[in-house]
C-alpha cells in the first residue's frame, strides 16, 4: 500500500511542474503591464526610474527561467508571491479564505449524498417502475441545468419570494449552528443539486449491475433480510464507480464554487478568484490556480486509496 502511495505521489510531481509552468506563463501571455498594475497608474506615464525600482523590487527584471525557478522553489516552501492589489502574501490570503470554501464544499457533498443515495437505490430496487422513471427524469434535468441557474432560482424562491433565507453573506459556527445553517443552505444546495443528479444516475446503474450478481442472489437464498443484502452486500460493492464520480465531483466543486460564491457573496476562495481576475492580480491568480490543481491531484490520490478499503477484491501490492 505504501509503495503504491509513494509511486502515485512521484507520478504527480511532473504533472505539478507542467501546471506550475503554465500558470507562471500567465503573466507573459496576458495583456497589461505588471508595473502599471503594481503602481495603480494605468492612466499615467511611468518614468524609467520608477519602472526600474519596481522591477528590481518585484524581480521583474530577471529572465523568465530564473523567475520560474524562484517561483517553484518558493511554492515548495509555501511562498506563492505577493499580491499586486493588496501587497499581502498570496498563500496566507488563500488560506484565510479556504475554511469558508471547505465548509461550503463539505455541506454540498453531504447534501448531495443525502439526496442521491436513497434516490439512486430506490430507482435500482424499483427498476422499470414509476419511481425509477421519476428518479431518472429528475437526474436528467439536474444534469442539464447549470449550477448558477440553481443558485438564481433558489434566491428568487426562498429569499425574495418566501423570505425564509438570506440571499448573500455568511456566518461562523461560533455564531450558532442555526445562524450558520441559515446562510449556508442556499449556496450548498446550489452546488449539491447538480452533483446529486450525476451521483443518482451512477448509483442507479451500479446498483442494477450488482443486484444481478450471483453473490447477491446467494445472500438472499440464505434468508438474509433485504436491508442486510442491500447495505451489506450490494451497496458496498456498488460504491467503487460511485466513489470515482464523487472524487471528480469534489474537484468540480473547486471550480463550481467560483460562480456560486460570487452569486451568494460567500467569502471563500472562489470569490477571491473572481476579485483577483477583475483586478488582474496575476500572482493571486497563479497561487489560487496552483493550489486548486494540487488539491485536485490529492483528491484523486485519496480516491484511489479508498478503493482498497471499500472493495476487498482490490489489492494494492508492491507489484501494483
């Protein structure tokens, strides 16, 4: 197991290097003068002396390769540069926003599983019934509609029409669980609905395949209760492809949260990303992109490791 994990980590290193090179090149291929962005004087002329001072202070006078090597070495030490807009450390700024994004992602994932697990299992158990058709239709609609549409509909219905929940803002857990849930329900639901649609279809198809296996029929022939057969035999073995989908959905949440956080004014990394793009704060954009790519790689690694714990047929030996 440990050999497999080490091998996967080593395989991720070249991927991260390529991503870091593409991210760092962003400063060179996008329009705009970094010196003007730093000084905030895009409509004024900059003297050669001012330009020389800024370029020397920020290292902009160095060759591309030298700056890239410094960027990589700094990233390995947790230094992703300094923001053009605020002058603050990029890594610290992202980490300050990360807890809010993780809370939103966690709530969305839990909510999506609460919807998709019973719905997908019901569709598989009641195959070719009205329940199966209804679940499939709802899942198809959920997949077809974009996440931001869900957010806008939720705001119009629950906030503007019924006035039950706030349309924007956030609250911490130290302000009370009720207050926290009041603010997180709408943005988490906006992310969860489309995820639940994908998961429902996958759970349904995976459960249908497993329910037709010999070991499920054998378990029923032994007189086991239907609940024990479904949860102890069928569901556990059906979760392998579902976990793959969930892993991809978690990675998708990192991107989907950008729009959702902006719609609901949620103070997470997604909203920080939009603000940084608006201000053309390239170091902040570079740092956020690199951290999100690293997170996505780690999520995929965890998904692969979970296979061995969920399905006993999978063995991660030294030979692979």
